[in-house]
C-alpha cells in the first residue's frame, strides 16, 4: 500500500511540474496582452469614441455608407454577428436555460 501511495505522490508531483512548465510561458503571454487590452479606457480614448460616433452619424446621414467595399461590409456583418452571438450566449447563461424564462403562474 505504501508503494502505491509513494508512486501516486511521485506521479502527481511530476504532473504538476510538467503543467507548470507548459503553462508558464503561455500565462506570461496572456498577462502581457491582458494588461493592455483589459484595462479601463483613459479619458483620451473617450474623445476618440466621441469622434468615431460623430463620424458614424455623418456617414449615415450623408449616404456615404453606400460606398463601402464588399470586404469592409463583410467584416462589419461578421463583427455584428459575433456581438449578437455573445449577447445570446450571455442571455442563455443568465437565465440558466436555452428556452425562455420561467414566469410564475404561466405553467401548471
């Protein structure tokens, strides 16, 4: 019995060391990008968002949106579908079901 426990401990230590060696460079890369991409926006970035929103409104009013390339239109559709997909996945997770909300009194 002692040999089995000793073998189990040895294997688990070896597995932990291999997991650490595998994960360390990947986690360093993840943190490098997470520090940049996941930080809150700075006040300077709010000005850029405002300018972008004004540009979108002007483009919509002037009809300039009709002159978009097929590549850009396809990219915009794909991004819109991705946003929609994540919204619906969040809804499914939030309600805990694929099918609608449980409304009290609606079911017998």
